[in-house]
C-alpha cells in the first residue's frame, strides 16, 4: 500500500524553521494537492517526501516504512518538476528510458515500459523527436512519461504546469486527472493555483508559513473553511469579507452588519457583545434566486463581462470592496448604485482571531 504518513515533520535551514511539525496522512491511490501562496513551504514538504531535503525532525513513512534515512532512488517515488529537465540531445524515447538504463534494466523491458507509457500519454508519433521539436505541453508529457516508466509507488508533481500558457494548462490538467484514473497510483501535487487544486484533488492540504491550515476535500474547504485565510484562498474570485459586530441578543446570536442586525449561528462564548467579527460571502452567492434575508447596496467600480458570467467590482456604503457574480445580462455601469441580496445560510462568520465561528 503506497500510503504516505507525516508525523510531526519539521524542517529547519540553519536556525530558521520553515516547516512546523506537520501531521498528515495520505491514503493509497489518493490524489492530494499541496496548495498555498509562494514561500509557504509546499515545495519543501514535497522535496522532503522525495528525499531531496532532509527531515529535521519527525517521522516520514511511505507504504508504512520509515524513510527518513532512505535514499531518494529507493523510496519508490518519481518526481515531475516545474522545468521539464529533458536531455536536448536525446529523443523522446531515449529521455523516457534513460533512468531505467542507468539502473541496468534489460533493453527489452525498457522498450516495453516506454511504449506503454507513450500509449497512455499519446506520444507514439513523437518518439523519434528531440525536445527542441516539441511544444511545451508535449515536453511536459515526456517528463511525466519518464516518471511513469519507473512504476513508482508515489508520483510527486512540483508545479508542473506553471510554465505553460492558460490553454495548455487546462488541457494538461485534464490529462493528469485521466492519468490518475487510469493508473490509480498515489499522487501528490504542488501548486499555488487554487483552481488546479479544486479540479484535480481528492484531498487538499492548505499551507501557510510552513503550517497546515486545513485538510479536506475541495468542497469541504469551499463550503466549510476553518478560518479567514482558507476562505479567502479557496474560490475564484475569492470570498468577500465584511466587518461586523456582535451585539446583545437573547441567545447570543445577534450580529450587526452595516445598519442591520441579523441572527447567525454563532458560538455564544466567542461572540460576546461588542466583539469584532468578519462575515464572509462568496461572489456567486449574491442574487441566487433564493429567498433573500438581506440586501446590500453596492456602488459599481468596474464590470467584467465574460460572456455567460459577469463580475461587478464595487464598494459597500462602508467602503469595503466586494465582488458580485451575475449570470444574467447585467448592464451596470461604473458609478452606478445597485442592490444585491443574499441569504443568511450563505454567510460564514469568523472571530477577531480569524477562526471560524460555528
């Protein structure tokens, strides 16, 4: 079983800690995505799993075996990097089979494995070409093929699509998802792009400053974020945040939002009267056609017309920036004042410490 387990795993560079006691369990066959802003430690964590960085403390297990001191080549992992790292003087077939040749694999077996990987990745017609004759997407498929031929327990992807243009990124996302469905291997994928994370992952690990903020399925993180950071990072455009205040109420559940007092399911002892709160609502949750509990006036700054979907970028009377998704033929103009509605069920409340109030 190619599970991956991290127990209190930490990494320091000299006196500087960069990974802070991560606990994580990745099941066999799971597609797990590490996501977070630049510098959050996601690539460092991936390189520790690969054996390219030493684990400063804690235990790292692959398939139930502790691998802290095991060489990278003996861990049963294969890594696909952001740069394709192909040998320019070798053909596609030679690049894919190079690692096997270095380990003394018989020529016939190399050919069988390379051809099988080429069929999966639809590289058959390109096998005699050299990297300079390939597109960016084709080069990345060759790099993935080089990993496939090793029959690894775990595939590791370190931002493999960041060098591609937008159209190719979408196409390669689909190819990687299909690859996972076909092979069924455990895959760990690093990206700063939350759209990639949402579309590819069985499980998302959100990292910030070397710590795990939340782990869960894409829709769990979208619908039920643990804190303001996760709520703002998952979703595009990101969640809107409005300042609010807890006020006296019979059940401790009253919140003042602008000039309106509403009831929200807040934890009583974390919503004492006068406490500053943050209320979050996603752009797509405005004007959903459901019974509206509240209406919010918005002064329009900019309207993005994207065909079937439009985005209004505007300001509330309190000066807070909001983004509103509209799927009808919105004709709002900059400077115009519009009114949007939303249901209380779509709101998410956070305390002054940024943690979710449940």
